[in-house]
C-alpha cells in the first residue's frame, strides 16, 4: 500500500523542498530559478559539517536528516519535534543547516568559464567531462617537490582553507602540456561513481570491468584510465549523490 502511494507522496513533497533550496539561493541571487539549482556554479554549504554540496547531494546528506526542528513549524510543533528527535537518530529532511556558499560558487564560476563552458547552463557533470586543468600555485603548493594539480571539486574544498581563489591557475597551459597533465591524473576515488545502467555504486577503476561483465558492453580496457573514464565512458556513469563535493576531488603532483 505504501509503495503504491509513494509516487504521489513524492510529487507532493518534492516541490516544497526544491522551493526551500531555491529560497536559499535567492538570498544571494534574487533572480534565480529552479534550473539554477542544477548548475555547477550553485554550491551549497552545510553549517554542521562544513561540507560542500551540489544538487541533488543535499537530499542524501546526513546532516539534513538530523534536524530537531522542521522548516516553518510553529513553536508548539517545534517543541514536539524537539522532544521526539531526542529519542531517535534521524528525522525528516530539512534544509535548515544549508546555506548558499558564495565563495565556492564564485570559484566554481571562474573554473566553468575557464573551461569554455556557459555558467548559465553547465552542470557538475559537464564540468567534470570538460576536465579543466587546475594547478595549485599557493605557498603550500610550493613546498611540494613537484607541481601540484587538483580536480575542480578539490579546488573548491581547498579554497575553504586558503580563502583566496587567485591561488589556482585554470586552463593556463598549452594543448600538449594539458594532455600530459590529464594523462597523469590518478583514479583514486572511492565509490563516488554510480553506474548509469543499474545505479550500483562502483569504483572508477572497476567501471570498465563492471560494464563488460554485468551489462555486456564492449569497452576499451578492463583497467581504465582517468581519460577513458571521462571521455569514452561518460554515458555510463554519474556522480554518486550520497557523497558530497569534499569526497569527489583529488590532488596529484607531476
């Protein structure tokens, strides 16, 4: 019975929650629309864990289920919720811990533009497939024995610490050098991908083998490289929404 009613419940629940996210964005950009929630330049922050989130990661984010009050509830309703949540671990989803992260959104916009994408339409997947070459040129990076590069999610996460976007050189390299840098990018992610066919969590290094053995899809190699994952396999995976941006980025040196 509940399963049959679930689509109707979701249809009623979803618009209100999307609107709550949109209201957060509108505080910084009054002209924002629902489409803007899906942009790579729309970065949310969590006040509880300091995590960075893109749509739809917030709907899986643990902190959003540990709120002791409901959005817009009366004092009596909040009191009853508070008494109830004292006895349980998880609660209803709420956006009360979320905020629009202006600093990270501004850096994301710079990266999107430098990657040759339109900030008014580019999604996080579009940015990932564009694979902008980002070098960390901060004083911290100068302590490394080699040049330090980051993927775009790692740049946003690192920017939380250094608080200055000028420490990143984005796509300031020739075609040959950019290809060389991309070729040395490792696949050190941990279950941040999902198969686009069966939605199973998978490690990028195992994506090619998964496609071949489970879905009988011919692929280039069972031991895929970062270039293959981002170019040849782009229709076969998506970012796992159960992970936030802090887990989607990597640093590597050459």
